[in-house]
């Protein structure tokens, strides 16, 4: 369950009655949807797993004054994106958190996994922009998600670093091409979003070590990332920019 979060008044006014399409069902996506719903937005949750979407939508129904609906989409398939765009119609903000991971040493990478990662993280957002940009209302925006690995590459994460870097350059290119539609990217650092739960008992130690290195001396919470994302959505003078929400980790 996504706990309720306090939404700043300036966001509530700017997001009330706006249609926000969120592609993804991760912990960050869930928090973003929760905060946008609390601000009065109409939420469209899209992703590959209908059960996850339904569970999240049921949780949001408690606070979503603007309503919540779900739609299945696979951003690796253009026809799936076309169907989603047609079903959504006009919108104000489009957020893509879609990702596929291809981790491991370069010498052991499977080419199909590499292509899948680029399809989800880079080509998918291009196709979302292709089919949604004509439906975005005046003052609207597209928000993509990059990540810390692009600025702090580590062994075994070459694909992640490359796709995340590509997302930031894509945001710049689309901002120029699609203006006045604004296009930006968020680059989260290590965040307790559920992604790291696979570490099991080692997660606590990893978080502690990461926090010690970060200038902010902490790791991220989903609310940190979602609050930054919503601020970018409603700021009419931010475009072609990557916002780093990483506790300064890229500098350490």
C-alpha cells in the first residue's frame, strides 16, 4: 500500500484537474501516482502487468479526486503505444518510468537483453513522444527517468549507464523538437523503492555504506523522487534538463 503524502499547495493548484499518464508500476511510480492523485490529478496508470496496476489503482481510489484508470502497454511494442495514446486522448503530463535491466560483465552480456533494455528505456520513450505529443495540452510536458549509473558507472552496469545517459540526451533533443511541450528527465540515486529488496539481509548494509558516501548522508525515499518529479511537471520554465535527485552521489 502506498501511504498518503503531504502535497505542497503550489503543486495542488497546478495539478488539480490535470490528466497525468504514468507508465510504470515501481515504488517510485506508485508514490508519484499517489501524490499526483492527492493533488487532484486524473491518473492513468499504464504498464505490462494488469494485476499490479489494478492493485495500485485500488489503493489510489481512496484519495484520487480526479479518478484513476489503468491501461496495459508494452513500450517495446509500437502498436501497444498507439492503442494507449488512442485510449487516453488528450492529456497534460506523460511520465515514463519503463525500464528493463541487462546487468553483468560486458563479456557475458546477452545481446537480446541489451536490446530489450534499449527498447524499454530509450526507444520506448521515443515512441511515446511520437504518439502522445500531438495529444498534450498547452502547458503540458513529458518526463523521462534517467539514473545515477550514467554519471557514476560501475562494473557490471554498462548497459544501465548507457541507457540512462541516452535518456538525458533524448530529453534535450525532444525539448528542442517538441517545444513548447516541455521535456525533462529525473535522475534518481539509490532509493528505497523496493528495487533493492532482492539483496535480502545485505540491503541494510548496502544502504548504510551508500548513505555514508553521499554528501547528503542518506539514501533516497520514494517521496523525495516523486516530489521532485511533480515540481518539474508544473514548472513552466524547466525544459531539456536532467534533475539529479541523488543526495549528491554523482559528486562523491
